[in-house]
C-alpha cells in the first residue's frame, strides 16, 4: 500500500494513483473490470450527486454490483450500510430505519422500504461530506434481525499494512461474500494492494468457482474452515495451487490445518481471528491450532487479554460502535471488546472452546440456541429444551437438542421427534434445524434459574 | 446391515426429509453433486455416528476428505475394520 491506513480518506484516493499498473482486475462470474478503469467510469452513473453526503444502504443481489457501488460511494456518501446477501426482506426495513438511510442502491426493485426512504429524502438538504465515509456492516443478532456495526475505512484497512499478499502478482480469491467482514477484508487487500481479485458469483458452486480461480491463476485464497472442507471434497480442488491459504470465521482445528497442508504442500496455511466487531485480531502462521500464549499482553497494534476465560481485544481495527436500537456498549472501560470466545490455556498455547453465550457456529453461520429452543418448545408435549453445539468435521458444529417432555407421550417417541423436526423446518432456516434430538429426563439449571449452557 | 447399506439408507432418509431427489447412488457419484449440501453431509456424518458408533472424521488429526460416494463408504468401512481390530485387541 502506498498510503498508510490512518492517512487514507477513501478507496478512490488510492485508486487515483493505482499501484501495480493497468493489468489488475476485479473478476466476477459474469463480468470483470480493470482496476485502472474504476475511476473513469462511475457505476452509479449520474446518480452520484444524489448520494453525496447522504446515508446510503447498499442492498444488491450480486456482490460485484455491491463492490462497484462501494468504490463510488466511499468518500462521497456520509454513511454506507452494506447489506449481507442473506438479509431477509423483512429486516431490510429495520436496517434502512436504523441507518437513517436516505437512498438505497440496489440491482433489483426494492419494495416498501425504498418508497419510505424516498419520502424521507424529499425535504433533505445534501450535506457536504468530509469525505470520510462511515461504513456500517451487518452481523446477525439474537432475534434474527441484524445488528449494525459502525466501521471506517481506517478501521477496515488497519490490518492490511504489512500483511501478506502485497506483491504485484497476487490474485486473491475468497469463498466469503465481500459483503461480510471476511470477504470485505480480501476485497480491500486486493484493491488497495497491487493484486487482482476473483469474486464468486451468486449461486455459483464451489467447483465452478475453483475452476474460475484456476483460470485466473489464483495465488491467495481465504475462507472458513467449513469452506475449505468443501473444497477438499470437490473434484476441482486440484485445479488450484495457491501460495497462501487463509482460514477465519470459525475455529480452525488441527485436522483441517493438516489436511490443507498435505493437499497443498506449496502453500503456507494461516488462520486468523477476526469478527465484524473486533476486526482482524491476529493471524497465526505456524500451522498449529489455537494461538501462542505469548500474544496475550504483548505490545503492538492489537492488544489481547484473557478475562473470565474469554478473549478480549483492543485495537484500531475494531468497530466504533453499534448503530440503532442496540443499547449495549461495544467495549469495556479500557477499550477492550469481549469477543465472547472462550479459550483455555494448555502449555504455551491457548485453544478455542466455543462461545460463552452458547452461540453455535454452523459452517460460519451463527445460531442462537434460544431461537431454536423457542421453536422446539412450541410442541405441546415439550416441557423444556436445551440446544447446544455438537462437533462436526464438515461444518465445524451442528445443532443438537436435549428435550424434556411434559408427560409420557401418547404415541411413540419417534413421532414426537418427527413433529418437532417438522416445526423446526417450518420456522427456522435449515442450518438452525437440530441435526439430532435427544430425549432426557431433566436439564440442569444454573443458579439464576437459567438453563446451564456449556461454554 | 453392512456399513455400505447403512450409509445408503441414511442418505436416502436425509434426502426424503428435505424433499431432495437423488441421482443414482453409484460409487463414482461426487458427493457435492449428489444434491446433498455440506449441511446435509454434516447431518449424515452425525446420523452415521449414532447408527455405527463412530465418526471417522474426528478420530484423528490426519483426515483426508472423501470426494465421491465410493470414497466416503470406503472411509467408513476402513474405520469400521480398525474399530473391529481394536475391540478384539481389547477383549
């Protein structure tokens, strides 16, 4: 990077003098653009004046459209809220309201929230932007409605200086969507570095994406451990020969690190701790699960401490605050964010145990146990239930349920199980439906009368 | 029931539940092309652990990932044979 992150006001500033020459591209499944041309052709056409100084929500079907819009909006709009690809239409309304959005940028016809946003803009006077756009990223919340987290170009690009992949011939690929923190990091690394970037298409299979990555001679690839397990199960896995493999977003266990190391012997395999709240915490490149205990308390850009068994992070890379109705504070008095990830020290290393709140990570997607329990408890024969994580070598975790029945069911237990599964399938997205249901005589309660959740 | 028959029967049950129509379950069928996504394959592994009593993916840190249905079945047959040897050694 030519410009240090703290001095960077917008992506376009960097692109005015793009490093790495004209042979850099952003490729999508059906489109591509030369990085050098990004400044000359604004994807928003004549609408740029409409977005100047305003709060803009980007809700697109295609991530390529979102990427081009972001480049145009950064440094022009006052606030850009980037909707994740799985955002339910009923939640878009809340996002628009919480972001106090005046404009929605979309590649499809957005129904009711758009008309509301239009009404809000009618007597709006455009403000001059100080060209430091506030970036708002979405992360899933307890009730299914997303939480909005405020970042800046500075916090998002802070991890990039000195990071891997700054060479001129680097071609990045990621199994993440660029509208999630993990994908956005890679997009920014490619754009602000000297490399190119191959984006996955909407609905593109992992095998098809691997073939395209191979065609563009990908050198650096990132994804969750679950993404990588799917890669290793694909016949196209041998098509790519990356120099660098990065895992984040889920616990990287020794099994997947070893499997990648032996399948791609030419690659260095690293795993990163990162979340939308904390940004990139740290990167581990020694091929081992967990992280060295020496990182805790060490001076540097990112400070790490362990308190009450959970990992806490303080850095310039973290989100600034929550936006909207979310009342809880992001940091403690010392500026540390509690990641909620429980760790245990064994020898000179810390290992991740799971989430304190019992949040289950199924292939990179969060599941709040309470939501699944509420669905199960709708069955009339159920007295109470507890939903917990069950280890899976394919998706990291699966949802498992322990169920206490109110009384002896009239029919066979198998019928009750089938009915509970049916209710769950009707009310929950597939990754939240319990993979197994176990009937138990009782469940432990913690002192406050709450269900005891194992960390 | 043989390991292979157990695997096939569990795949069919999962496909029935999710109303997925399966292609013919031949040995060279690529698992990711079978209509089962990775969540369904994860559930399959969990159900097989209940049915067979072991999960070959978590038995060691050195796991190869199966690409075809034939690989997958051989993976389980191999683990079952190892488990059998272990239990005879133990008795």
